[in-house]
């Protein structure tokens, strides 16, 4: 998919484009992402209605990169997920939730891939994810 077919759908995508073009610092983008709503594809329960997640235990889409490292797949909107999840038929459902909600529930040491398959996306290394999880944990302690 090319940038030509990428039409901004929300504030997060605008900030992502600004960060990629250098008009927004990576730190400012990460702060925006921290507070943003994202879409997380989750595995459908095969016995349930397609696209309706009835389990309280969401099973997110995890892929492996070239080095065999695990990465959680997230998107800036449900529409961005559609072309990618075609290759993962068990992942017809998803959650629209806050990015920090995802961080609160994931293990450190895992990468995050935002908008895989699109040129407008970002890969967040495991070390950065761990730092974000720690920052979130620290902010809960202070609250």
C-alpha cells in the first residue's frame, strides 16, 4: 500500500504523518500515542458470532519479525486493519481501546507494530515498549 492511498482518518494518523515527516518530534508523537485510541485485532471465538468478542480474555494478534522476535499488531483505526488481517482469518474481531490500556496488559520485552502493511506506520522496539510500560507504572504510583 502506498502513501497515495493513505487518507488521514483521525488525529493519531495526522500526528504519525507529522512525526514521519519530521514536523513532530518522536517524543511528542510517543506522548500522543500514549493517550490515543488504537485498534487491536483479537482472535474470534470460533463458536461465536464473527466479529463479536465474547471472551473476557482478548487474544491479540502477535507476529514474528525476521529475527524471530514477537510483536503485537496494532492499527490507528479498524479500517487500517482490514487488508492485513485478511491473512489471519481467526482475527476478524478487535478492540478499539486506549494505547495505555494495551501497555498495562502486555509483557515487557515484546515489540509493537503499528499499521503493518502501510507505509504510514511505526515499529516500536521491545526496549521502548518496556520503557513505556515502566513510565505508565510509575505514573500509577504517583497518582
